[in-house]
């Protein structure tokens, strides 16, 4: 790789930029997603066998930041962002493992990328003295992670868009619980509407001239790159003991988490097969079965954070495989898991083994169940993306007992929460951004169901 790597748009109509510029912009000017011009290669021996997750991340990401002003700050950024564990825990009943990614402040894997991005943006110089507005569309977990990562950060405003009524009550409460420089908008539509609205705002040069904008979705390279670190850390630990690659089953919605595993493998980490576990939204399973890539409106499911009908990172996935769909289909498989199967999987593992999983993790557990039933004996790790306590309305009736709420989540649920309603129209968001003052607003109204959320928080 070049001494100072360059980053290109997946659509190839924007000039190459540095990693700092790619992180600051979020989306390329032509609407594409930033990708490395070329991928580095790293050997297992480059990593400290006794290093922490933050140490692994600093070694892994150093080639991507080479020659950039942020490279000197990279170890500190990693320590600041990755100050919690992502343990690889055995699942003896399946001779497998679960990679727990929900031990961060908002109890979801999105904490890793959001905290890294926030730590980077804090260190990037800005010529514009006006506050930077970070836009984020969320199907459930991303918004809370971004809100927590940027809450109280000076000269930064966060605007979270989420589909009203399509996230769990506790997720909704998290999204509206920050206040100060973080505002939540409950959009009268689907996640795909939220995602489209954010992209339209980011691509509006006139709006950007009035209100500087950036993104914190998985379209942001600053969120995607650090997600490679937990795959690298788990795979390296497995390799040192077993001298074999570790395979991963990844619950998949917008494809960022799965893509992080694939990129970690591409640069030389001992990662074997990567399987995609999807919910009833069939865009990816249909494609990998040989159909055309056909984005469509998202379907609401129990695994709501994966309710994506037009996954943004598909552009990056195609780029990773040289836009060769045949090669992509030979390399990856995706399985669709419906709500009935999600419920059955949660109930079965709780009753038989005392293991409690969130609906998203349950899609991956079902894929593992199917592999073992078919005689597959390979070493698999199921990726657990969120704590089941965030979905108590689904999980508790299936397992027959209350789910312990992690302290950080419990504290968040004790706060008051509010969100503003917004129509699912690009121009409505743009008008809101033009008109909304840079300081926090006090005229927000509590979103429906938030009082119920607060009651349930006291009840658990």
C-alpha cells in the first residue's frame, strides 16, 4: 500500500481523498461510499499476543491511517473508543462460540464504530467555526450509540432519524434520552426512508453551505474500519490456541458488520467463512441465491435493527469483490430467518441451555443450529449484536423470566425521553435542518410509548 493511502468513491466520480477527509465527509460528493484505493496486508505476527482489543485495533488500523495527521493519535483513539470487552465465549452445546459485542454503553455492537468515529472527529481540525451536524439514520441501535458517543461534545450537533413505531420501546427511549446537543426525529416511515433522507441531505451542496453536515451511519468509513477490530481480536485469539481460522455467522441488515469481517479477512487475518443471517427482509438472500439485486421497502420484523430493504454497504461489498457478482455469490451465503423461527430459537436455547439471545442474534443462532443438524463440525462463532434486555417485550415472554438490564442501559432508561415527529420526505428534513437552531430545542414532544418505556424500566 502507498505511504499515504487514498480513498475513492464506490461510484468512481469523485476525487481521491485522505482518510481524515473521508471520515469528515461521511459520503462522497457523487453519492458513493468511500473505500481504500487498495487494501493493506498484515501478518498474524504483527499483533501483540497479550494485547488488548484497543491494541489489536491500533495495529490493524495503522496502515489505513499511514501518513495522515490522525495516525499519531490512533493508539489514544483506540483506547478511548474500545474501553470495554468483546469476549469470545464458548457455547459448549454446539461446540461453538458466541462473540459478545453488547458490552458497550448502549448495549449494542454499534458502540464500537460510533465511539471511534467520535474520537476521530474530536481530533480533526475544522476551518468552519460553525457547529458540525452529524446526521444518523437508525433502525434501532445505531442512533443510541452515536448519541452516546457525541453527547456533550462541543461544536457538534447530532440529529437522529428513526422509523416511528418500528423500533423497540427501550430502543426508542434510548434514542430520545440524551437532550443537549442530541436530537431525535421519529420519522413517519421505514428505516429505508430515514436512510434516503440522510443521504439526500448530505448530497445537497446548498444545504451544506448553510449547515455543515456529516454522517455517522455505517456509510461512514470512520465507523466501518474499527468494526474489523473485534473480528481480528477474536480470530487471532482462536488462531493462537487452535491454529485454525475461525468462521463467523453475522446478523445482517445494512451489511456494515458483515463487511467488516470480510475486510479483516481480506487483509490477512485468520478468518474463515462468513455467513450472513438475515431476517424476513429478503433482498440479500435472494441475491445470493442467484436473483438480481432488487432493493425494496423494508418489512417490519422482531429483529428490527436489521429491517433494511436497500442495504447501503452493498456498494462496498461489490467493490470488495471487483464488481464480480458471480464471485461474490460463490464466496458468501445468506439465509433468511422469519419471526416464527426467531421466537422458536430464543425459546429453545433458553429452555434447553439457559442461553438468552436478542432477536438479531437468534437469526445467527438458527443458522448455526441448521449447520450442526446438517453435520457441519467447523469452528463457528455466532456474532451477538445486542443485549436481549433491549427487547424485553419479545424475549421475556419466550424465556419466562425478566432479563437483567445492564447498568448503563438502566441509567439511560431512567432519563426522560423526547422525539419530534417528521414526515418521511427528503425536503421536509432539509427544511428542518435549515430552520432548526444550532442550540438544543425545548419544544420537542415525548414520542408515543415513551411513558410506557419508563414504566417498564422501573419494573425490571
